[in-house]
């Protein structure tokens, strides 16, 4: 059974009485352990699709099953709890909390678990170790480079050992070298730690790192290219 | 961010003002009440005309005095004479030292045993007035507040001139705002013939009930007794109530302003942190956790204001001021009294203001759709 089963999903926004269709009957399946790249022009609905997978937004029609759970049927509250356990989200602009240290930022999702302080510390340090920033735990986001900030954000996304990693243009704001490091890290998470990843990107170099590539055009999947993994 | 710090500081400042006013007005009420309450001793009873609410509207006949003094419940001094003081209170007008405006000062004519009956009275400067002379003693709180009321000076009131020979204290009691002299000389000076009250020391506080029963039951007397403490507590009630009502009113109006200030600050905080809220929601934080976080922030901000307000109010503690006591229409000096309970009340009040002001912004924060919040830069 596929890990993600997105069936005939339609999403439209309403703005001043006008319906803006964003996704139109999208069907995707993703197997566990996959690294899926999602490309497409600006406004094609990539972020919207990712938000639907994360349970941050709800489809207008269609069903989204992730693991055993039909998430479009969960209540807001249940969805929040589900998200905390199963989703690791990586943002284009890192979205670290500026007043918290790297350690505290990574610890945030663990505050929703029943782990003890000591266990949280172990988890955080492991996650920071994986992204290669074990020595930066006391740094604040503004004391880090963009690439380092994104790696802290990746540590925050993996610290709960989620089912699924979702990344929305994770290298969109980085220079080539930092972008390369972040992509290598994501690849390693996929191959070494068997994380399932869905990554939205504009960048063809980034897309190359994915094991599988989908193209979104005006709300529909128009092309499906297999790159040699 | 600088703008936000500014509004946060203003909000805390606004709440500080409210709490300061709150604490200070209650400190006035507290101090005033305390002043009148310590005026009463548990062992003393005050005898007034039946249903008289204050000394000023009471009358005790000369012929009543020996009947009451003969009662067995009345304590006796070493000389075997009853510890009782038959008194007359007249209001004299003296110019205030500060603005030269006349103000009402209570002058109390007392009996020779008055200082034994009121044993919290101490002459701290000079000596007691000598019975049978036009000498007076002045309460410490009145000294310097009114012209002529200093040791060694003379002052005219009634149809006579009086010499100030001593200053007394009375543990902050209302007596400290009074002028005391011999009742037998004050009576003719004010063309009175009769007393207004009798204060007696009981042999034991537990004898009050039987003492009162005897006084009210005696067909020759049209008098009743009250415990001195109850009497003075009752005297303070009208004014403390007015201060409380007025204080509450002013505090409420200021509080409404402060709550709106807090609300404004918190709305700004929510707007400023929309993306942060979206991020936390995306990490799995529930809406109720977001509400709790913003409420906590608002309450913490308000508490800072509350602490500030208490610090602002604290220096007035012990400061003395005067006011017209409604039940006697004369000036009573008293001290602001800030008690720990009052400060705790001020802090709780500030936190409540923070919670009220923070609630709507916090709910808005939790209601922002996550996807939209994440699109904010
Ligand atoms: N909350 C919303 N309300 C109204 N319209 C929205 C909302 N979210 C997205 N849209 C619209 O949906 C369309 C797709 O948006 P989306 O963010 O998914 O595109 P995208 O493919 O991620 O683009 P980009 O590459 O620029 O990030 C856009 O036209 C956008 O304006
Ligand atoms: Mg996007």
C-alpha cells in the first residue's frame, strides 16, 4: 500500500465571490521511502498541494490518505495532533523563531510530546548532530547563515521522527553552495534514514536530487518524468 | 519591533497607572478606617442619647452622669473614683496653615479621668492641661496643620483664649486630630449646658452587655451604650464607602482604557507574528495552545504593569493626609495604609486586565487559517 494516496483532489479559493481554481482533480500516490520532487510555474498550486498533504489546508473535493488516516476527515484539533506526530515541515524562509536558540527551536515540536527534559535534550542533540550543527545549539537564528538556519529548520522537522517530510522550496533563498549542502542533507535523510520526502522546487538542480519528479501546470499534473536515481 | 516595544511599554504604563490609583484609593479607605478603628478600645463603652448616630447629635444630661458612673460595671481608679469622662465635642473653625482657609477642627471637652479612660493617649511634648484652667492639649496630627495649634501658643475659640500646654499622640487614632480641654470650662465658653457623650472604662470587656442592658433599662436615662470600637468603625463607614465607590469608579474608567491599550498591543503582536503563529500551527501546535500563549503573554505584560503600579503607589504608604469626616464634618488626619492584601489585590487586578485585553487578540491568533498565516512575510 502506498504511503500517500491523493485521489482526485480539487482545491479552489474564494475571493470576492469569484472561485479561483488552484488544483483540479490531482491524483498522486507516493510510496514510503520515496523522494518526490514537485515542479511547476509560480501560482500552479505547488504550495497548496503541499499544505493539503500537511493537513494545513483542506481540499474542496477529493480524498487524501496518509498511512492509515484519511486526513480530510479529521477535526482541526485532531489534525494538529496528527501533524505533530507525522509531518515534518521545511519552509523556504526557514521560519525559525528569532527569540529562541537553535536548540530551543528544534525542541519546539517535542514540547507537544510527553518526553522528559532529558529525553528531549537527547533527541534535539541527535537531530542537530545529523544536520551537522551540534556545536551551534546556543546560537540564535540571526547568528547563523541562511544555510545553517535551514539546517536547523530541517533538524526541527526531523526531531520527532515524522512519517513524512514536506519541503516547500527549501533552497529557494540560498546560494548555490548552501543549497547544495541542504539538498545533500535531504538526500541523506532519504537514503540513510529512509525518510519519505515531498519537495517543491523551482530549481532544476534541486529537482535532480529527487528520485521522482512531478510537474504541476495550472492545477493539473501534466508530465511525469522519471529521473535516473 | 521598536514600535511594538513602544506600545508594550505604553500598555504596561497604562496598567501601572490603573493599579497605582486602585491601590492608593484603597489605601486611603484602609488608612481612614484604621484611624477610626484604633480610636476605640475593647474595654471602653461610649454612652449616647438613644438612637444618636454620632456624638455631635447626642446629648447627655448633667443629672445622667452620676447615675451611669455609679453602675457596678464601670471600672474605678486607685482613688476609688469611676474611670469615666463626660464629654462635649464642638467644632471650631481655625485657619489652615497651608492656605489660611478656615477648616473645622473638633474640640473635645473632657473630664479629669479622660487620660485614664483613653490609655493609648500619650503626652509627647509639654504636659497635660490642668483641670479648672484654660489650658488645652493638641493632637499631634493637628499640630502645624492649623494656625495657633503649636506648643506654647495661644488660640481663640468660643468666647475665650486658650493656652496650648501639651501635644499628645494616640496611636494614629482620630483623637490625634482633636483639641482637648477641660469640659467644665468649654461648656460655658460655647454656651452649652450638658454633655454629648460619656466614655467609660469597663471593669472587664465582657461586661458590656450587662452595662448596656442596665443603661437602656433605667427609666431615668434616655441613653444607650455602644462598644467604643463599634462606634468608631461605624463612624468610618460613610466615608470609606464613598472613597471605595469613588475609587472603584475612577479605577474602572481607567481600567477600560488600559484594557483597550492591552488589546491594541496584543492585536499588533498577533499581526506582527502571524507567520510565527502559522509556523507553530504547522508544527502541530493546536489553536488552544496559541490562545494560551498569547493570553500568557498579555497577562505577563499586564503583571509587569501591575508590579510597576504597586511600586508607584508604595511611597504613599504612611504618608498622612486629612479629610473631612462625613459623620462629624470635621477634619481627620490619617495615613495611607498599603497592606500586603491590597498589593496582592492590585496584582491580581492587573492580571485580570491583561487576560481581558488579551482574550480577543488571542482568539484571533488561533483563528487565522494556517495556510494564509504561512503566506505572510
Ligand atoms: N489562502 C489563499 N487564498 C486565496 N488564494 C490563494 C490562497 N492560497 C493560494 N492562493 C492562490 O492559489 C494559487 C496557487 O498558489 P500556490 O501558493 O499553491 O502556488 P505555488 O505553485 O506554490 O506558487 P509559488 O511557486 O509562487 O510558490 C495562486 O494563484 C494563489 O494566489
Ligand atoms: Mg509556493
